[in-house]
């Protein structure tokens, strides 16, 4: 197993002013250029984007292309790259009933047109990856949509994007609920099954977010293992989650250190990152943080990953296999706990 180095990314939304559904901002908004500069300073290598993080969604293409080139230049000045661009389809009034699975053909057309433009923006900013989070692709009432038709519409949508850019990679980021009561394609398994229905399955893969897997009652490392077995784990959003509730985006490892250890373990054992993949964190600063320390969650998440990486690489593989073969899982349990507690 190669002991390669990892590259880290975050999005500009991960450095925010602390507003939540129950209260207004509590910190000053930070200029975009300052966010980029600070990500570089704390050891990050790339930036994740939504399309409207780059340019306003309604801007004409001449303006959009010019602005994207300016953003790319800013990234290059700080030695950063764009990891992916994601079309933000869930906030526009035209997607109130979903975007791809909407019952309104005009709304579906809007979603496709915006996603094609997102692909074009991605290429200008220097990446061929787009991420699809089907946030409103689901229902509040099961009778409101045809579940079989929803699968067909999503397949047609992805095929249209594959046609639009013959070199693009499409990463599905699945989540079982929120904002929808129940979402279509709630897990990575659902989306990978869908990938094989598309016209070019080799270009359709997954980005797995820790919290989204936990919200589905699943272990993130198992979800990663499933995607890795299909050769389709092309991105991760590492964070943490305290139970089955709303998406908390806590700092990586802050709730369950062993669960975080196993995510790092399965990534490293399978040489994730050696084909250009990056380690993304989708974490939010606690609302109580003051302006001057509002980056600490990003520093902490990276630090925890690297420390757990040291622990993962210190595990005696021979001892691990022997304990597995002997089915001595109590000894295995304590061995891992001792490792996490720094007891040799």
C-alpha cells in the first residue's frame, strides 16, 4: 500500500456568517477572495463550488465566462484548483416541486439548461466534475409524483448532460431526507444502480457525505466501501453527525472518533486520492464562534484526518488479519480502542 499524500478541499459556504433556520447571521460576511486566501493558508489545496458561488445564476454567458476566468485566476494565484461545480437547483422558485423530477416540464427544462451551463462553467474554471445533490427530488406526499417515472426522468437528465460534455464526470451526492420528507435515490447504492442505466456508466459516480450516510442509518465507511468496489468513489464530504436528525455538518471526528477512523482507514487502504481524488470537508463553524476563529473547524477537520491517518498506518496488518482469522473480535475491539487512545 502506497503512503501517498492527500489533498484537501472545502467550499466557500463552509466559511459562513452563522445564520441558521432559527436565527440571523452572528458574524461578519467574509469576502470571497479572503476565503480563498485563507483556505490556502491553512493547508487546503482546492475549492468546491456551486455554480452561483462563481457567478449569479441569471448572468448572461459572456459575463459568466469572464467571471469564471477571473475566479480561476484567483485560485491559481494561491496555488489552488477547483474540485467540482454543482448546480444549485434547490433554491430557485422554479424547483419548488423538484427540478429533475418536477411535474412541470418547464421546470425540468430550466433544471437541465442550468445544469448544462454548470458544466460549461466547470470547464472554464478548470474541472470536468459536477456534483448533483438531488435536494428536492422527492415528495412530501407519496401520491404527488410517480416514483418509477422519477427514475426515468433522472436517467434522461444525466444522459443529456453526458451528451453535452463528452468528457464530464457526474458525481451523485445522496441524502435520504431534508429538505424533502423522503428523497428519491436516498443512498449511494440507489445512485450507482441508476448510473448503470445511463448511456455511459463509466462517467457517472458518487460523492459520499458522512452525515448523509448517518442520516440514512448507515455507516459512512461501508458506503465508501460499496462505491470503491464499483470504482465510483470520486469525492467525499467528510464531517460528523450526532444521530438521525437534521444535517449538522459538525467537524470531522467530533462526535464519533472511531467512525471517523474507519472512514480514513477504508480510503487509505484503497489508495483513494492516487487517481486525482481529493478529500473534501463539508463542515460548518459552530454558531458560537467569533469572527477571528471562524476557520477553526476547517483546521480541526484537516488535523483530525491527518492524525487518524497516522493511526491507520500504524495498525499492524498482520495482527489485524490474525485476529480476524481467529474471530477474536474482543481482542480486535480493544486493539483498535488502544490505538485510538494512543496506547501501544
